[in-house]
C-alpha cells in the first residue's frame, strides 16, 4: 500500500509546537497588522491626551559633601562613638537628611505654609495630576452617591494647626529625593515642585538646615561631654586621694620600713635552713641504720658479727686493738714452735694474748654504745632544725601577705593616678577647643531655579505607550493564533494527522447553499478549484498503482466540512477518464439527488439494497458521459443496518463489475457509525477537513475511528481554504492559487 504506516492518533494532544517557527510568527503578525496598528494608535493617542493634561513639574538639585568628623573629646572610644569613615555613618547621615525633623525646619524656615503649592485654594486634591476623563468619571460617580452616607450625620472634626502642619510637611517630604552617590561621599538633594523657585529653594534650605543641625548637635554633644568629663575627673581625683590614704595607713599599721629587704633576708634564711635540714636528715638516717644493725647483733650476742660491721672495723681504737692482738698471736705462734705450753714464756705470751682479746671486746662494746648516742644526737639535731625552718616559713608567709596587700594598694594608687591624669588632660583639651566647631559637611553645588520642567516627559510616555501597545497587540495576536487549533494549511494537516494531503480546495462563496458548487468542476474546468480537484484525482489514482482502488469512500469528522462537494466534483473529475458511479450513502442528510435535479421520489440505494427496485431503475444518468449517480433513495428507518447488510456488499460487488470507479458520499464519521461500515468494504477512504473550522482533536478523533477498523485512508483533503488568509501566512497553497489565477 502506498500509504504511511498509520498509527492510532491520540485525540488528546498538546497542540503547541516544541519549537518556535519564526516564519509563522512573522506571518501571524502580518495577518493581524491592521488590528495591531489600530490598538497601538489608539493607546498612543489616549496616552498623548493624558500626558498633555499633566502639570509641569520642576526639579532643583543641590550637592552635599559629607566629610569624616574629627573628634575632640574623650577617646574611650569617644563619649558618643560612631566611626565617621564607615558606610553606616554615611547611611546614617542620609537618613537624617530624610527625617521629618529637618523637613519641618525647612518648612518653617521658608514659611511654606503660605506658599501657593501648599495652599488648599490653589492646589488640586492631590499632588499627582489626573487624566481629565478619569476626573470626569470620578465626579460622575460622586454625583450618583448621596451627599451623606448613614453614620455621617456628625459634623466633621476641625483640623488643628499641628495636624495640618504634619500633613503639609509630609507633602514636602514626598517631593524630596535624596540619594548617596555610589562609591562617593556626596549626597544629592532634589525637590520636585510645580514652582521653579520652590524647586530650587527647598534643596538649598535642607542642606543648610542639615549643616546647622549638625553644628547644634555637635555643640550639645561637646557640652554634654564637658559636663561628663568634669564630673568624672572630680570623681577620679577623690578616688586617687582615697587610695593614697589607704596605702599610707597600711604601712603605718604594719610598721613596714623596707619590706623588700625583710622578705629577702627571710627567704635567704629559709634556704639555708632547708639545706641544713636535708644534710641533718641524711646523717640521722645513716645513724639510725647503723644503730638498728648494732642493736640486732647485740640482741643475738654475736661478737663476731659485731666485729664485721664497717663502722667497727674502721674505728681507730679497734684498729689499735687489732694490731696488739695480732702481735700477741704472732708471739704465741713463734714460741709454740720452741716451747711447750707450760713454758714460762708460753704462759706469758698466752696471758698477753688473752689480755689483748679482752681489751678488744671492751672496745667493741664501747663502740656499740657510742653508735646509740650518735643516733640520739642526730635525732635531736633534726628536730631542732625542723622547728627553726617552720618558724622561718611562717615569717616568710606573713611577710608575703603583707607584700601582696601592699602591692595591691600601690597598683590601685597608680591606676587611679593614671586615669586621673588622662581625664585631667582631656578636660583641659576639651575646654581649650570648646569654641571650635568643625563641620562634617559642606555644600558643593547650590540648586538653581530650573528653566525647563523635569517631568512629565510626554514624548517618552507616548513612545513607551506605543512600544507597549505594539508588544501587547503582537502578544494578543500570537495568543489568538495559538488558541486557534484549526487547520490553516496542508502542512499542518499532514503534520497533525500523519496522513498525506491529496489536495487543497479554495474557499467558495455560499458553497453550502449554492447547488452549482457540486458541479463547479464541469462548469469552470479552468479554475483553480478544478485544478485542485484534478490534483486530488491524480493523488488517488497514483496512491497505489499495484492495487486497483475501485471503491472510494469520502467522509469527514462532522457535517458541514464539504465531503459532498468533494465527492461530487471528484466523481466528475474521475469520469473524464474512467466510467464512474457516484453513490449517495449519507441517508440521513442526502444532497446528491437535489444537486443532480432528481426528485424526492427518485429510486436509489435503499430501494436497490432492499430489492424493491431494479438496478436500472436506481441508476441515473448525468450530463457527463461516463458519470452515473446512485442517490440515497427513500430514507430507511435504520440506515446503519442497511449499510451493514450482506445485500449491500453484494450490490457493491455487482456495481464494481459495471464501473471502474465508485465514489461513495458517506455520513460524517464522528457523528454516526455509517462511514466505519463503508470503510470496511471500500478500497480507500478520502478524509475531508474544513480549513479554519475543524479542530485538530476532532479531526484526529475521526481518523482514529477509521484506523481502528484498519481502513485504508488514501489521504486527506483540506477544503475551504481562503487564499487571502493563506497569503498572510506565506503558504505555498496561496501561491498555487495565484499561479492559476484564482481569487476568492
């Protein structure tokens, strides 16, 4: 089949394009150009009328340089310490300039209460000028309302002078525009007024008022600081004197002469005692150890062990006794070689040996007794030094306490003295510079009386109105075009339905009522309409050369799309080449019979299918040689059952033997189910869509119903295309009509 592989097309689809077609946007604007221009001109004229009804407003501007303020008062960190080189400082000065207090001073200085701009008799109801038409509407609404509403019987409360002044000062502030220029220390002061003189005088007066207010505030600040420094200096002086008295009283009460020398001697003595105590404790420890050894040996009565102690062996007396005993032992040893034990010499040296041993034993016992005495002496010495050291420690501790208290009193005296001297110095400096009043601002440019109004910029207003109205008109045109989801050209039809477009038929005047339109192909065979029909005929014949398509059903989504117009003229076009039969299968609203001047009693399809008439009685000849017509005949009670019957299929099969092409004019596919039955026996279906009328969703729904039955849709026909409208879109369809000399 020479056809696209049709898919079921969803009825609900977002019909917005994923890409913006700039060419289509251009032709949309071109299409609505007169409406857009009309809107732009209307808005521009109204804006011009409104702009020229506005009151001229003049602007005067003065410039003020804000400089860093030099401090001349106490720096802890200044009595009123705001850093004058920070952004916050300049923002603060800006807010001061915008304050109501300064505005009130300017109001009084210029005596604006008597100026014409602030007099109710010479001022409109509002500073904002209003359009005359709007004022007229307001007056008209006001006249419709009663003079007094319920609850308004009470007389109005009279406005006091302060309230009236606050309102006028608020109006003055509303006309001011004060700005801090970026990355500078300059503040511009502007004022808008209907009076040029006032536009110049207000900024200058505000700048002077700011400078004067700063001087007044600085003077007050200096005076307050002076008073505070004076009082604070007196307090510090009293505190300094009191701390000195307390220090002197403490020295006298403690009899302190030279605290540092006393502390030094006590500390040195404590060090000496500490060193001596360490040495004594070492000696006592050694004596105690020796004493314990001697005591344990004496308790065991072991003289030999006692002799072996180092303290005994190394004692001088013991050494002499050891020598005497050794000599006696040597003598005994020598004489014993020559004499016997009873020899007088042997007896004498033996007695001498015993004597030396006895002396040695006594010496050892004496040494043991001296160890105990040494231990007791060491203990007594240790105790004495420990007591002396504790006493010295207490003396040092007491001396340190007095030193700490003395140092604290001395520090307090020094601190009070320094503070007093600082405040005394600053007090003298403040008193010496109290008459010097530095200014933190100076006027750079004074405002001059403007010669031309600052606003309204009427030309600018009209230009903006023209630009915005053109943009609004273009936007509205694009919105209307966007919301219009009908088919405008063959490209959109093919894109949305995914079906080939067989042809595009131009719009005909009164085609629905003029029956001659059914035969326009024959009556005006050289027209663009006739050429479009030929294009449709060619498309059908060439859609699939290999398969003979003898039965063609022509249908549409809903009534009024021109399917009968297409089927009648298509049949006439095919009949120029092939023997053709036109069948009117729209049994609910048949139009073929009247267009071919057949009466209501003319027999047709219903009689042929119901076998109440012969084929020759139902087939009607036309003025075209190869074209016959089979009207719908008498309307049956249920056309769907008639078309779905087997007899109808047999009739079609019979007719196919006598005709090369059969064109069937069917009912709309969305309205009834007849076309779906016809599509099952047809070789091809032609789907007609009316331009600028049928929505995308409705056409898709009709195609979907046909595709659900696997109908072979040969293609679509876009009917009733206006060449003049299409030319606004730059479509090829309009060029096609122009080429063939067709116009609407």
